[in-house]
C-alpha cells in the first residue's frame, strides 16, 4: 500500500516537472519568435536612413554632399582667422575647434591645414611656435565674398520675409533663423546689424515670457511674395499680382529617381495619386489642418520644397528643418516624410549630420542654377586640397631674409642663397598624402571629390 502511494507521488512529480518544462519551452518559443519577428520587421520596414536599399542611394548627390562638407570646413577656418586682429592664430589654439572641423585626435591640425596651401600658410616664430594665416589669395576671396553678400542682401531679405509669411504666428526665433545663415547667404553680422536694415519688412521683438529670447516678426504682408517657387516656374512669372491670395494648389512636384531604381514602376499608381492630390499653399493659414491627414502631409512637403528652393545649394541639414516643425506646422516624424517622398527629396547620410537635397536642383553632382555666391564657393573648393609640391614650413627669420633679398640689387643676387632660403620637399602624390590624412569612415577623401576641379593656378 505504501509503495503504491510512493509510485503515485513520483508519477505526479514527473508530470508537474514535464508541465513546467513545457511551459518554459512555450515561453521561450514565444520570446524567440517575437524577437525574430521584430528583427526581420526592422530589416524590412525600418524608416532609418541607414537601412534603406542601396538602390536608393544617389552617388552623384553623395559626392555633392561631401563637396559642400569640405567647403564648410575651409570656410569655418577662414572665418576663424578673419576674426583675429592680424588674421593669424597659433595652431594649438585651433584645437578647440576640432569638433567643428571634424578632426579627431590623434590627427594633427597642422597636417589638415597643409592640405590646402593655396588658402592657408604655416610659419614658426623665433620660439618655435607654429602659427596659421591666410594666403593673399584667400584674403582676396573674403573681400570678394563681402561684395557678393552685399549684392545678395535684398534677395536674402525676401527669403527671410517669405519664411515669416509661411510661419503660423508670422514670427520666428532669431536663433533659429541663424541656422540658415550660410544656406540663405546671410552675412556674419546677421543678428547684430543686418536684421535692422529692412524695417519695412521685419523687426526684432523681445519675448514677454523670456526677455533674453528675441524674435524676428513680420511687419508687412506682401501679397506679391505669397507665391511658391513651383508656381513661378509653372506660370512663368517672377512674382504674384498685388491682389494674390494663397489658396489650394494642385501642382505636381518634379521627380527625379536614380536610373537603377526600378521600384518606381511598382509604386507608380501611388505616386500619381499623390501628385494629383490638392494641397494648401505654404503661405495659407494651416491651423485648421488635422495632423496626420493626407492634406497635412502634402502641405508639409510643399513647405520643405519651398525652404529648399530658397537655399543657395538646394540643400539643408535635416536638424535645421526639424527645428521649425511647430512654426511651419509640420509633422513630428519629419525624417520619415522625407524618406517617403524619395523622388522629390534625397537624404544623404554622409557624416554625423544628415543633409536633405532637392533633387530637381541637381544634374548629377552639379547644381543647375549657380548663383554668384555658389560660384564663389566653388572657387574656394578649387583651391582646397593638396596641389603640386608641399612647401617646407618657414620661420619668421626665413621671411625676413626673403624681404632683405627683395630689397637687394638683382645683379648682386646669389642664386645659392635663394635656393637655401626656400626649400621644397620631394614631390608627393595625392595617394601618399591621403594615407596620412585624418581617417573618417563617413567621409571621402578630399582629393576624390576635388578631382573634378581644374587647378586654376597651376604652375
């Protein structure tokens, strides 16, 4: 009797253990299957830029993104030098700007500067301290830029005014507009002087809640400017009439796809349906639009199209666009909208900050419409990067000897002293320089991008 009870108890324990094991297996199976589903779902339907198909990457625009990144580094260094009293600065003082130039350690700042000897010069003082300055050609370029910015000032004022007209409150924080300074072609003194040059268009006001926060506020609504750039192209006009009122639009957006992208035929019906859908003008009041609706999203596409049309390079950093979601009544998930409308916009993932291009503004990697400021930037780019032979870093004593020789009689000039005062190292190829350049997986080499530019100052 006792043995029978023991057998029953042991069989019951075995059944309980079996049930526990089955429940654990079921829990594990559910967990693993949900994990597999989530991983595969991320790989197939993720909205991240990095996960998109390689067929959607437009190499010419990636090259253009890299080209403008190189220019921004050169221009940043030129602006730093221009702020200095004598336009020279110790190289070690430039270390604080490594983040802006995207030059991580242990790469030397001096090596980065020596890659553009037609823009920057290096020289040692009597104590061995290395200094950086600009060449005469770079200084002439800055003077030319000031003249071009002055000529472009009225057009930039129009673009800023139209941004205020598109905003929901007809005013924008001054700090946010400053993000568009280089993109719109605004001068360095934008916040201190330039904003007060056009009192008939806008004015600076203080925030009541925070007196330190300044806004740029619209003074007068101009109906002639309440027309989109797309409307101007279609109608063949430069501005609207004096009685123009922004309303519903049904103009299709220009589309450009890479040749190898075949899915355009699969989604042709959806694209056509989107193009035919009417939308509210960016200059009309959008307070009543329901967030997430089809009309809301298409108006947001029109606003981004308009902003990109204002820029010199038909390109903006995506972070700058997201700052205006509330002011321009745009969706929270703005990046998803940009990626969805691939034929209108192109998002480049080069570097730490993404850039969005207006595809209609480019033919391969070249801008179709090149304003004078764009041609100036290309001139700076043509002088950046290594060209010819690398010069030896001179000292101030070498420079003084050169000035003495310039004052000497040419007949008494000693050719040997000239050869010893200026020495050139052996010629190096671009490839050997690139081996010593700063490594960044997110960037192409300077020589790769600038190879299309001819050396205008070839010796």
